[in-house]
C-alpha cells in the first residue's frame, strides 16, 4: 500500500458521493472508521473498521465486483446459482 490516500469512489449502489466518517468510541483507543453514501435514501456503507489510516477503509470501499452486463441490452444479467 502506498503512502498516498486513495481516491474515494462514488457509491456503488446509487452513484452518489461517499464520505469517510470517524467514530470516536474512547479518546485512548483507535477510532472506528467507515465510508458511507451521502445520499439520505441510500443505506450503503462499509462495516466500521478499527483503523489508524483511512486509506485502508477507502480501499475496502473502492473494491468492486465487476458487473455482468449484457452487451446487447445493457442490463445486468443474473448469474446462475448452483447448490
């Protein structure tokens, strides 16, 4: 991991801006850090992580599963689930 803070990608659910939030539980402990969507109608967020460096949480948020888009219709294709 580099020393540079990574760029925070938009929300993978709705495309709105994302924000890093620090949750201080105790002044002597490491903060909890989460990334969440700023759209009040979207509940997307990472699980709070104990982190000294916000770059770790941003990297978790930025990890995306590639969409399986149909090249003809442009729609998401459902992937078969096998038991």
